[in-house]
């Protein structure tokens, strides 16, 4: 199977590229686009991005491994990233992690058997005033407690989609 952007994403890539004088400067948005289309960034996808941007594959690998926002493997439909910094921890994030482990029968950095959920601890999601925070894919769910998190998991399982930052979490 050949890795390449579909026609719509090829156009989006070209539009992104037009914003930069140097192709390599488009690396991060191109990785976002690749992740959007391919769901996670395999070595083949990273090689494709390197080819598009005319840069060494090692530079792409470095960026992907440096930033936690890029998925290097299948993380399921809903990646639950639990902020575990000092503020979130003091406000109950460790209880949230325990709940997710118990409810979903997974450990840290694992994916449920049905590929629906994964659990990833992260350092500082930058929302200390609304701690504890869980990022579900790209959406923040703030001011969580175990009851609200359990409700969120039920909604996600039922197919209720997040429509904005924290909407079903409030």
C-alpha cells in the first residue's frame, strides 16, 4: 500500500506549504494533517512527510517523538490524556486515573481490547485553574471528578461526540 494524501488533503498540504518560505517550516502542520488522515504516524507515514518536505526522515522522527500530541501507534477512538502535574494531582487526577484503569480494564499507555479507549498520563495541559483535566483526543474536559468522568465514558461509549472544549464534561 502506497502512503499518500487523499486529494483534499493534498490540496490542504499545498495551501499550508504556501504559507512558508522554507518547506521544513511546514513540518508540524503537515504532521497534524497526516495524523488526521492516517490516525497515527507510522514510520511509513513519517517517511512520506519527510519526502514531501524534502528533509531527512530523522528530522521528522525527532519531531514526532518529541511532541506528545503525535500518536505513534493506534491509541483507539478516544485517547484519554490525564493531566498528572502537581495541581491536577492535588485536585484528584490520580483518582481519575484509578477510575479509568478500573472501568476500562487498562493500564497506563494501554488501549482497550475493543480499540475504543486508551489511557495516557501527561504533564501539564495548561489548565490549572480548571483542574483536574482530561484531554479526550483534542478536547479538554475540565473540573472533573470520578462521577463526571464515569458519565463522560458512558457518553463516549454511546457515541455522543464532543462538540467543543469540555462540552459533555461540564
